[in-house]
């Protein structure tokens, strides 16, 4: 029943190597993260578990501006990501991460699965050919992405499906 809503988070840190989590809901299902504004987050919104399944939670109506990584689904099933705006003017040399990343949680045995992610009605705007969505092959079961808008003024929209890689 956790609700995180209506907040403004601004990262003014100077550590270029930081992966500080701004909104981190680890090992907690059915969380509602809505109507938040995140500016320059190293790690914007992270849903993490050991393979738990989210039934009624949602990441919705948030604005994530210039993240190193915007939204991460790490070892949590059934995460819904709806009606968000993700914008980045960063370059690939400033971040090697995607706006949304989905992968297993390798920190637990067996690795926590992250299947059934639903990504709908989001706006992705990248200025410098960054990856929009990255998902590992082990997380593809039940994955859906539809009714999203992807825009890059240079015409380069990138998606990534590596084989069995994990993020940070």
C-alpha cells in the first residue's frame, strides 16, 4: 500500500560515478509511484525484489528528466509503467544505461525474475541516441510495450535486448 506521490527530486551531486537511487522500493509490492518530478537522477525509480509479483502497483504520471537510468525493474514481476515522460539530453559517453531497464536480480539465488512488465502510454525523448528500453532475454515472458511515443530529433530510436546481461 505504499504511495509515493507529488514529490520533486533534484540531484545536484557532482560525483559523476554516483548511482544514488532517488525512489527505491525494494522488496515491497503494490507500490504506487505517481506524479513525481525527478531531475538529473543517477538512478531514478527502482523496483527491486527477489522475484516477487506486483499486482496493483504502478509507476505512472512521473517526469524523469536527464537520468543516467530512468526506471529500473530488477527482479520484480508484473511491474506496470504507464503515462510517464522520460527525457534525456545526455550523451552515450555520459551514461551507458537506458531510460527503462528490465533484468533479473542476480544478487539472490536463484536470480529474482522480472517478467510481465507492461510499458504503456509513455513519452520517450532522447536527444543523443540513448537506448529507450533495455530488457534481458530472461525477462521477455509477458513483456508488453505499446502506445508509447519514441522521439529523437536525429531519428535514432534505440532498443536493446542483450542476452543475459544485467545492470548495476
